[in-house]
C-alpha cells in the first residue's frame, strides 16, 4: 500500500491532546511483561507498539487491550519462555533491540526479524555485548542485521559498548541484565548519544523496583546491575509524546493561531527540548508545566544552531523549521540520525531541496539557509517522521503531495485526523 497526502496552505487553531508517548509505551509494556500483574493506562497503540505487544505475548505474557484501547492489563512472566515462532517486529527497531536482549534470557533458541527497513539496521554492538554476557547471538547474514538468532540463557558479567550508534542497545541491556544470575557491568565507550531515551528506560525500571547503579568517573560511564532482581510494575500511566507533538508545535509556530497542545507535562523525554528551541528561534510559545499545556502562535522565526546528540528524532522537524525561518539553521552532531528507519539527514536534504530550500548535507550536520518554500511532490521514504515533518512544510507551502504516508501509523496513527481537527488542509 502506498498512501499519498495532499496538502494545501493552512492556518491551524484550537486545542488538542498530545498523543501518548511511544518511548514510554514500549518500555512500560516490556517491563510489565516481565512483572507479575500490571495495568498500563493511556498507551499508544501505534504499529510499533503493537509489535511490542505481539513480541511480549510470544515470550509468555498475557496482554489484554481494553475495548476503548486506553488500558492494557498484563500478566507477565518472571522469565521469558522460548517463542513458538519467529518474532516479527515489523518496522520497530525498539522492539527488535529490546527483544533480542529479552529472548536471550530464555533457555533455548529464538529468531527475530522484521520488514525490509529493519533488515538493514545495525545491531552489531548489541550482539557483541550479549555474547560478552554469556548468550550465543548472531546475525544470519553475518553483518549484524536481522534476521537475528538468539540462544540463551544470558548469564551476566562485564561488557563494553559504544554509545554512538543507538541508545536502544543500552536500554535493551538495562532491561535484561537485572534478570541474569550474575551481576553485570555495562561500560559505555564514547558519547552516549540519545541519552534521554536511556533515562526514560531507567525511570520505568525504577517504577518496577529495579535498582541500577550509575557511575561516571575516571573510568567513564558505567551501569552496574545486580542480578536476580524481580520486576514489579503494578500501574503505569503513559505521558504525552513530545516527539510526535513536535509536528503540532512546529505547525503552530509556522501557521498557527493560538494552538494549544494538552498532556505535555515535564518528563525525561529529551524531545521536550523542542519548546526551548522554538523559544530560541523567536516563537511565541508558552508552556504551563503545571497544567501540562503548551500554547503557540505563528511567529517570524530565525535560524539557530542545535546540537541533536541527545534529540535525534527532532531532526526532521528542525529541518523544516530551519527551511521556513530566516537566516542560517545548523543541525549538528547528527551522524547517528543516519541509522534510523532511513538516513534522515540525507532524506530531509533531498526532499527540502525539492521545495526550493538551500540546504547542505555533511557527514554530521545539515546547514539550511531559510526562506520561502514552494509546493512539490515529495517522497516520504517510508519513514513516519519524514512524512509528518514534510507535511508541516506542505502546510506552509501549499500544493504539496507526499507518498508512503501510511508510515505515520508507526508512531502517530491519528496525525492526519488531529491536523484536520485543527484546520489543516490535509487529505
């Protein structure tokens, strides 16, 4: 299926709730699946999260979804069982990485794979770390990509892993290692990119009673994890998602008239930085943290320099903001963004150039000289974040078409509905 979006110039206004957080939903479901009995309120039921629910069932958890879809009741397993079949994670890199580690706890062989995009994404550092910790894990192609074969059980011990490619590797180890028989130490080599996602993992693990000792001294950043712990996540409410809300906030700053997003409370989500960045760009934006509401109006924005080492998922949104702002926008420390669903640095450079934007791509950054954007026929790269960001650009430019729009179901199934509710001319 290849669904197209058609977008005309729009002015949006009104109030809408932020979609639930994808990152928190994944982690809460996984942790609940390793607990006794849990309730997860306000989960995101996107394609990626449904892949995690399916994978949780495959390791023995009983996951029930309420009729309204607003509550998950999960009876977990203290130790994963060997799946009866191959785990298909579809397009979810989070599911692949988390369950590669989780299935290594089972005393048998598991196989994980996914769609064509997933089968190109790197996992080598995670596989190496799991081997250090006692599991037999390998890529069937020998290059670190899925399909992945996992033979447990994971024992514990010590490993070193690069922090420069994906924080999901570290989060996967943090989830699995408390259930090993031995204690574990995970030493991080280099900068831990996307650090806020690891903080989200640690937050949910603490809610489940898991103790992880973080040390950052002359020996570098290390996580020390006692083995034989027990998960106990009883009830968890998923907060609103700043990553998905970034498209609503960007649209409000570029073509909005008093747009308010509800359910955006302070949390560990690094992408809450979108509010600070918009302020720096000159946006008329106010965040009432106590009420969990952000209100934004159309403003004359100017380019700034943004280090996205901690916030890679904001890159498509920031590229569009830079394209529509005055002056120079520099998005730096961004090489890890090339390892997402697609090479997002390259994708945004190619597509925004079609809209007349002066944009230069280097190995580690985008340099954008903003100004007017014009309508164009754009490729969405089968990537939810590319499609949604380009849709915001289309609302400024008008006369824009974007293909592979079905990919928005990965993280924000209600994106088109919500934009239309605010007055967006999007079909």
